[in-house]
């Protein structure tokens, strides 16, 4: 029988979200779910990652990620809104050892520990909290706690965590189908396909869209490129294309100028594969450019002159510039390259290059970038959906379908 592995720690809300869907996914695909406890703190230590990642984020990214977590919870039908426990991340090593002490099948006790941590605010770092969860799951707490603290169980959790590190895991939830790694609850659709299933489409038809959407992008982002290949098919005329200077956004929100370079080696290696996987799903040609990061100021100013936000010809220029950089490895910082691209799109290329130096165009790009910052943007691509209750922000190419749901009025993915 086919199987897939779900590596988890109770301290990760996204692991809880994945667990909430994993058993149904296994049933739909006729596969076996193999639950794999690991100590996430041990993984982070090995990758030289801060133990509390939320605390390292900019305020804008923290707000988004908390909202995103709640949206997935509602979409997945969790019984309660996810609440960050006091003192998060709480020490989970004893809870993980208890799971190993109880033994297979892990599922029932794993579910109870996740619910205790994220729904019921039970302190699973204390003996009292552990006993409460164990008793609710039908186990004798004293016996399990004694076994959980034995050298054998301690060694087993340590060995499992070491295995996770050796296999390239850098965070939770980590899901393996064979030797292929998928990270995050938002990759379950890829997992289902890999298991032979057919996931339900997430984005609604264009005719159901009600609300306008701002699509903020910069050519320097591979994820913005991937999003650009699907925005028109997904959002149609509800989308307004808004160029911004991503480096200036990063500076304004106090983020690293190139976040990719701050990742652990394992995470960078995964992202390279994940980008290729997303590109394949979007049927978009993708090649990592030889010159990264790229100076995109001239290209963005020309985009404003080409009026990409309101003309099909301007959007054709956007698509062509994205492909030039991310599929053809061209240097889009060079005026002659951009002039040729513009001319291929039926625009006056030399005039656009010259016009990009005009003070009003320079000021316009600064204004667009400032608009993005004021809207809460901290990365690219970002979709801002202007619903009846106010704007909602969605970050990443993998949030385009969710933004479309929000534009269609789905209250589960708003707020």
C-alpha cells in the first residue's frame, strides 16, 4: 500500500492544520498515513533558526501570518479559532515522548495533544497538562509518563529528530511521498496528486468574483513571476496590476533585502524544488537566473509608462519582462534589453526607456511603493482584496486562489 509521512511537532499550528486533513486525504487516496513525531526545536537548532519564528518577523508579516493561519483553520473546518498559547512555543518534548510511549496507532493521541495545545490552551509542558490529555485519550497517566522518561523513549525521539534533519527537514509540517518533500499545509494538494488523487480546485470561476483585487509585484521575485502567469485566468478584470520596488518595501518594513539568502541551506534547497514544482503546475517555463537579485527599477518605471494597470498591451509588457528574466535569463536592468522587449509588445521601446528617467515617473514608482507599504505589503506577490468589510491581504503565489475566494465573498478566507 502507498503511504505518506507527516512529520510534526505540537508547537507548530501549521502541523495541526495538516493533521486535521491528513487522515481524510489518506482515506480518499487509499494510502497509509505514517505519523512521525520530531522535536522541532532540535531541527531549528540544527538549522541555526530562532526557536520562536513569529518573534523574528516584521509586524506586517506577523499580522498576515496570524490572519492566514485563521483562514486555513476556517477553511479546514477546525472547531475553534487558533489561539497562540501563552508562552508559545511551549516545551513539547514530554508530549512527543508520551506519543512514542503509548505507541501505534499514534493518531488518536496526536489529535488530542494538538487540540489541547491549540484549542484548549492546556499546558502540555506540565505534568498536570500531560496527565489531563492522556486521561482524556483513555490512558493511565502515571504509567505513560514513567515510560516516556525512560532512556529508550528519549533515545527514540532523538533518533527520529536526527533522521528528520538528515532527510532535509527544516520546519513543520514536513510531508514525504517517497523521497519527495512537501512543506506546509498549503502543499497538501501537491501531496494528493503525488498519491494519485485529484484535489478539488480552490479558485472559484471568474463570474463569481465580486470584489476588486490589487496585485502588487516586482520582477525580482520568482513567486511574483509564477503568480503573474495565472492572475488573468484567475482574477480577470478584477485585478489591478501594481508595480512596486520590493527592495524599498523590505527596507520600510525592516526585512532583509534578499530574504532568500537568510534561509538555511536545507530551506533554500527545498525552495528551489518547490518553485520548480509550482512552475510545472502553472505550465510556466522557469530557470533560475544567473544574475540574482536583479535591479528592476528601470523595468518598473517602464511598466508604469506602459500603463500595465489598465491596458492589455501594458500587461503584455509585464509578462514579457517576467519571462525574459525568469525563463530566458536576460539582464532586465539594461535599457537595450527592455527597449527590445517593449518593441516586441508593440510599444515604443526607446521612448519608454528615455521616459523612465522623467521626474514624474520616478515619483510615481515611489508613490506606488509607498501605497504598497501602507496597504500592509511586506513581500511579493501580494494580493489585496477590497471587500465589503475592508481590505484583506494575501501574500504569495500560493495564495492567489485564496484571494480569489475572498473576491468571490467566501467569508472563511477573509479577516
